[in-house]
């Protein structure tokens, strides 16, 4: 079975209306099977930087501990429901066993490869993949063991120069076209990994199909293509865990329009 861990946090987001992410998490939670769902009691306050370049770090640190504890005690694969992308760093770090057999599929309109020094916003979500890879400059790094040559970045189309510079020669594989469903599975097979973690920021989906995101970016992936690609991945390697992040509906009525797509994505990883 799968355990759903709902993390209604917003503190890692650069968005002006970041708290919409807590509404998104709650909307999703309402559609999940109650007996298999844990909703974390997330501090609502912003917290402070602790003198670093990471906004709201003190709250993010407390949230990290809650996420790690929930994933560790689940004793079954967890689908973490954000909140912003920072949720994945703790959820990946708390996976059972060493991370050296894990491939990470990072589906996101943004590569999230900033360090605190290069981030334009100070938002931890924009540093999330870099932190998951053990960024030595991060005050809140992920657990060691994940390797860039086992990371596949899907649908990233809005990147700052510092992120493009880091990507060049990083060993990270990029996949931008999922219209052929086996491309992603082949990329995973090429990493040699035995299990897969799937991170999905819903802003990877084309805005024509999905409205409830903080910063819509054109030329995204189709829901059906991502679902088919993930099905092909699962035929080869088990999913060790997953995150659905970035759902920021403008209103409860607007949330309903996107929930079908969210549930299809959850079905693809759960
Ligand atoms: N996964 C996301 N929504 N990331 C947003 C990051 C935006 C921008 N690159 C920043 O660091 O502020």
C-alpha cells in the first residue's frame, strides 16, 4: 500500500500568494482515502532566515523534521503532498536504506538548482533539487547518497543562468519531450538504479491543462504523456516514494477544475 503524507506548507515558495499552497494541499487531502492519509500539523508562521540567505529557514527546519519522521515511521512507500517543492528533500532523505540505488525523476517547470548564493528569491523551493543532492552551501541539505547521474529532470523550461551553468556538465539527464512513453523509462534504465523517487511539481504540466500554479509556464507536458511515461517507468523499477507539489488553486471552485489531473498524477505514482 501507499501512505499519503500531506504537508500543507508554503514557507519555501517564492510566490506572492504562497499560502495558496496550503489550500492546495487541503483540497487534495479531501480526496484521499482517510485511513491511508496522514495530515501533518505544520507550523503556519513564516519563521526567519537564521542569518542565512534562505527565507523562512527556521520554519522549514521544523517542517523538515516532521516530514522525515512521517516518512520514516510509515513503513510503506509514501506519496508526500505539498506544499512547495522543498517537501521532497526531507521525503527523499528519509527513504529506507542507502540512497545509492535511487534514481530521482524531477518533473518541474524549474530545475530548482540554486544555492543560497545564486537564488534570486531566497526561496528554498528554488534550491530544492540542489539541496537534495547534498549542496554543501545549504543550511538545510538533503541526506548524502543521491547522485546527479541518477537524476532525470523532466519538463524544466524556466531556469536562471546560474542553474543552466550548473546543469552543464552536472551529469543530470534532461528529458523535455514525453510524447514517446518509453523515453523516461530508458533514461531511468540508463542510470542503473534499482528504485525510483518521483517528484512532480504540477507546474510541469502545460497551463492549458492545469491552472492552479503560482507561475504558469507555457510549453509544458501533457498529463496523459506524464502518466504514460510513469507507467513505463514502473514496469521496470519500483517507485520508492513520490511527491506532488505546487498546487496553488485560486479558490475552492478553481481547485475542483484541477483535482482530476492531480488525482491522475497521484494514481501514476501510488
Ligand atoms: N519549483 C518551483 N516552483 N520553483 C520556483 C523557483 C523560482 C526561481 N527559480 C527561484 O529560485 O526563485
